[in-house]
């Protein structure tokens, strides 16, 4: 990276070496109404460049003075950055550190003083004061770039999730992880501001431990989560457990070294010296055994505490459920009330069943109609079986009429019907006679 460039050459805009273009970009903003396109283009250039610079340098906060120093070119500082910062603020892309620390509650400032004064990392008293005093808008006013701190916050939260098996994580360990996994150039101040952002987003909570004199961070599972005495006590036990494990590992390594030295002295024929090392080894083994017993006791205690905490939570859930059931029983779920409702329901179902049976019955017809239908059927059957007799004397007359009709060339449907009905009927004979006369 060129020391004269604020960013590596591959990140810097191509126009940085264009004298005419950079002269225009370094000059103060003209009226926006005079040339809106040029104004917007100039603002976009500085907006992107500031974002890239903050992202590259792992900063989340800055002042106009910082920008003037970073973007100095050939001894000249940009004369337009105050306008750029004002526009960023107006567009809610940045927020003053004072506003940032006062949200979401008014106690941020007091909390900051207590935390930063009692446990200063890289902050001095003047830096703490700058967080809580609302300065006038000037070159020294510090701002938080919301997009940058949001991206860094997501990265840091991923690191915290890798440690979610730990109830609490100390700030010092988080800082080491950030320098290892994010950037070695990230500052304590930036990490602290990121944690404040995550707390505002209700992803974590933290507090300064009076016991350990350390800032302890906890991932929030519920919005009401906070660091309790249980959390802090369990954290202390787990920390002691880890320290004992490391201590035992070191003593085991020392024991191996003593054994190797003892063998070396035996090889050289120095038996008395070898015995001295064996005595040292025995004392070390006794110490290891005591440490191992202490470690076992601590591990059992941690297990019992976790089980007790779980049982307490379960018991609390049972109590809540019991209270809810009691309230419901008092309101409408008494035994007598339930039995009455069930009896009423059973009776209503029986009535409904009877109604359905009645509706499904076949409707019976009237008896008088049935008798009439039967009489009609008998009459029809009688008409079909009984044919009227025709006297023999009339047969010749009928045959004579039939011959006359056959000689007529009239295809009348009425005549045809008369003939086809019955040639033996007296009425037919009369009809045929009338037809013949006409």
C-alpha cells in the first residue's frame, strides 16, 4: 500500500490521479439547485470512499478531522467533507456517538462512565467524556457509521455464537478472537462500540463483573435475558475448571521431563541424583492427584448447579401451569359444571338422533286414495277381459260397409282409427253408416 494513499491502489477510485477531476471533487459544494447531477455525483464519490476507508481500517467511528487527515492529497485537504458529513447525518447513514450511547435508554452515559473509568482498556478520561458530552457540530464531533458497525456486528456475533456453550464470555477473549478472525488492526474502542450495537439490537447483554473485574458478555436467548448471579457464579466455576485443567496439563508435562532427566542421570551413573528426581516426581504426582480431585469436585459442582437450575426452571413452569389451571377451574371448569354440561350435551344428542330417525321415515299415502287406485285397476282388468258380443244378423251389414269403405280412396286417420278399434262395436256401425251417407 502506498503511504500517500488512504487505501490500497486496487481499492482507490481511478480518478484519484486525475488532477482536474480531483480538484473539482476537493472543492466546496456549489448550490444543489444549480447543477443537481454534479452535486449528486460528487456526494456519491465521497460517500463510497468514506465507507471503503472505514471498512478497510476497521473503524466504526470517525470525525471530520479524521477524514481530512486520511484523504489529504498532495498537501491539500478536501474542503467539501463537512457538507458530506452533514448529508450523511441527514440521511441517517451516520449517528453521533453521543446519540448512539444514549440509546436505547438514558442510562447509557452513566454506564459508560462507570465502565470505562473503572476498567479502562484503550480509553482515557477525555475519550469517555467525548462519548457523553453533546458537542456542537464541528470537525471534532465523532460519528458512528451505521452500515459499517452493522456489518462488523454480524461478524462479531458469529464469533460469539461459536462460544455459545459458555454462559458468559469475557471481553478480553472476545478481543483476542476479533484480532485473530477479523483483523489484527481492530481496536478495543471499535470492539466495544460493536458490542454496544449488538446490545441495542438485543442480541447480547453484558455487565462489568465486580468479582472478576472483567466485562462479561452473554448471548440473549429472550428479550428479558440479563446476566444473573447464577450466570456469574457458574462462569467463575467454569473459569476455575479451565485453569485447573491447564495446571494439571503443565504438571503432567513437567512429570514427563523429570522422568526423562532421571533416565539420563541413570545412564550417566548418577544414582543419587536420579533418586532426588524420583522424589520430586512423587511430590509432583501427589500434587497432580490433589488437583485432579479438586477438579472432579468442581466439575460435580458445576453439573449439580446446572441440574438444579434446570429443575428450578421446570418447577417454575409447573407452578405457572398449575396457577393457570386453578384460575380456569375457578372460572368454569368445576366438576359440577362440567357434569351438567356433559349431561345437557348427551340429552341434546339423543334428541337430535330421534329427529333424524323421524325425518328418515317413508311418508305413507292416504288410505282413501289407495282404495281408489285399486278399484281403477280392477275396472281396467275387467274391460280387457270382457268383450261385447255382436249379433250374427249385424255381421252382414258390417261386411257390406267395409266393402264400401275399401272402395273409397280416402286416407283419413279418423276412419282408420275407427276400423282398427273394433268392427264389432255398435257405435262403430253407426259412425260408418253416417260416413257413408255423407
